[in-house]
C-alpha cells in the first residue's frame, strides 16, 4: 500500500542514489575485474613458466656437460673426411670453424649428477600443470621453489653463477642508520654545461 506522504521519495533520495551507484559500480567492476584479472593472470603465468623453462634449460646444459654424457673427441678423423665427403674446397673449409666451441665438462661427482637429474625431473614439461585451481598453482609454485634451491646447490658445487651476484653485494658498503645526504660528502660540480636539443 503506497504511503500518502508527498515528501517520502525526496527524503529517501540519498539511499536511492547510493543503491543505483552501487549497482552500476558493481557491474562495471565485475567487467573490469575480469579483464584485469585475465591480463594479470597471463602475465604471471608467462613469468612463472619462463622461469621454469630457464631452469630446465640449465638442467639440460649441465646434463650434457656431465662426464658420462660427453662424446669421445674424434675431431681429427672427421675433419679429414669432411672435405672429401662433401666435395668442399680447402678455401671454404678455412671459413668454417675447425672445432665447435664446447663448454668444459663438469667434474665427476655422483651427488652433482643426482641433483642435475632431480632438477630436470622437477621441471619436466609434461608434468607441469597449466590448470588454474589452487592445488595446481600451489604444486607448481612449490616445484619452482624447489628447483630454484636445487639450482643454487648445483651452482655452488660447480662454482658458476652464484659468485656473480655475491660479489656485487659483497663489495657494497653497509648503509648507516640516520645517514643524511649532507654527511655523504660534497658533490663535484660540472665544469662544462652541454646544451642540446631535448
């Protein structure tokens, strides 16, 4: 039953506009949220799988550098047979690099071999889930963290990679508390001013 008060609608304008604004904002937010969520999800997924691919690539390279994976060197016999087999002249043979560049083999170490094999197993492409549910995302994140820690162990064992970052932070001076810009020292003035087109 409608009320007979003429000012009832005027007194409830604030509540009415609030409800209209909320409904419009909710509708716009839901649409914008889906778009933004999809772009953030694609970016985050790309970054995670890029990191997994990078670490898997390291595992493949390290695996090929293991002593039991190295092929015996037969460069002398193959370099003598190549020109005769392919019919190349000696001038075109000189243009080619006589020996392919190879990374040095790793030292024989059963623990290192086990870590490299486990690193590849953690990041094996067919086993990584691309689903977007909580269980799959948590599994992927935990496997990626485990792979990153295993990479650090391998880098320390072979002496590669980890020292590069550490040397930059080791040479840095510790920051003092309450250090003011005036305490740092005088900034040298420039002697010449270069005016250019900006």
